[in-house]
C-alpha cells in the first residue's frame, strides 16, 4: 500500500526574534508550476521584505528545491526543507518572509528562526495522510456508541460520518490492510451485535494532526 503525507490546508504564522519578523506560509501543491506561482505571489505580497526564503517538495516529479534568497548559505532554505523531510511531508511549498529588525542573529540564530517558522507554519496547516481506505458502515445502538467510537479511534480508523436515527450509523474509514482486523474486532467487542458492512474503497487524504 502506498501512503504519503501532505499539508491539510494553507497557513500563515508569525514569529519575532530580536525585532526581526518571520512570516511563514505553507500551501499544498501538486506541481512545480503551482509551487513557483505561490512563491511569486508571496514575493509580490511582501515586496518590501529583506528576504523571501522558500522550499518545496513535489511527489510526482520528485522535485526538491530551496532558496536562501540572500541569507547566508545554508541558514534558511535548507533548514526549512529539513522540517518537511523530517516529517515526511510532500506536495508542499513553504515561504518564510523576513523583515530585518536591525539586530544580526548569526548563522545559528538564523537556522533556528527559519526552522521554527517552517515548523510553526506546518503545525498550523495540519498534516493529512493520503492512503487507500476501506469504507465500512457500522450500525450500533446509542448504548454501545461511546465504546465503539473509542475503540475505533484506538484502532487507528477514522469516523467519517455519523447518522442519528432509531439507531446510529457510523461511516468508518479503515486502512485497507486493517479492514478484516477491524471487522473481527467489532464483532468480538459486541458479541456479534455489530457487524461492519463494506461500502467500497477510497484513495483520499484524512487529517491525522
């Protein structure tokens, strides 16, 4: 099974270090063209900033690029890129804009500042996993709902939808390799009262943090 991690959404964060402002942006992209267009838009938006440092990683083409944009070599783009490589994130572009505050930070200070800005922006964007999920319909009583919900989350499955009626119907996404195990667990947990029903498969992103 192929799975990979992407930003859940777009973000904007700000961090101040010794009067220098670091504004971080993360965006999900699918191509280098989209990444370059985003970088260009940030440069236009922050045209008066001293630096607009950036990096991106594209899954399909395998492209990995970064720029220090005038900062000392190795103090901005590469540390930013390292944040996403460490987290295993792809299809991402990040731009960190710096407004110089008049106080030099030194190489170590710059690395820490750009790393923090990229990490803050990623945390604000959230992380989703893209994988193939088996969709299961799980009917349950109101009495057993809390227990089933808790066990579903502990199993690593995701409740996509909840319908309330005479009983409750959960739509649950389970990683494809775990579908049989989840079904067996539910049958055992409820002594046969609940038997999940397969309702197809989906390749889609689901937020994990």
